[in-house]
C-alpha cells in the first residue's frame, strides 16, 4: 500500500485566522492559506484549488495508462479540474469538471472512450464522491 501525507496548521478563528500547509515531499512547505483565499478570491491557495490540481494530475496519469494499455502513447494530456464548492446548506463540494485536451495518435473515438474511463476510474474521481463532468477533445 502506498501512503503519502499532507499536513496543515490553523491558528485563530475561521475568518481572522491563518493556516500553513505542507506536503510530505516538501514541495509545499509552510504555504499560507486563509479565509479570504478560499472564499473571497484573495490571491493564494485553498483546499479546492489543491484538490483541483490533484484531480487533474490523477486523471491525466490514469488516461495515459489506459491509452498505453491500448498501445497508444500520448504526446500531451492537458487537464484542468474545476472544483465547485456550494455554500447552500453548508459548504460542500458538489462538482468537479474536467476539461482535457489530448494529443495522441490513433482513433479519436477510442481516445475519447479512454478519457471517459479515466473520468470515473482515476482514484481522485473515486474519492471525491461528487458529480464529475468532463469536456474532452483532441488537439
């Protein structure tokens, strides 16, 4: 079993406090985040942005693997995952929308079918437990 970790420290109230987050690899090391970065579009990171990056990375890797199993080597998979946080009835992630552009040789229908398999099959999609939607196209 593979185990990776991230950590966070929060000090203060929700609106006036501040936190710092780190990752096991050290890529994130004491990165600041706070209420305004999450809810008021202040520049900086927030949990939804980090989930979006993780989702886009996981989907792209899953798609590359599915294509490789079909003998197709993708030249480039460019993916964005937009995480929607609803404030209705308390904060809840309600949607993750993938937008992906795939540059790969081969049959377009087969490549798009592989993208559909990665949409629901990547571990982060499975973890999210929300509606996952996707727009996929070939470059």
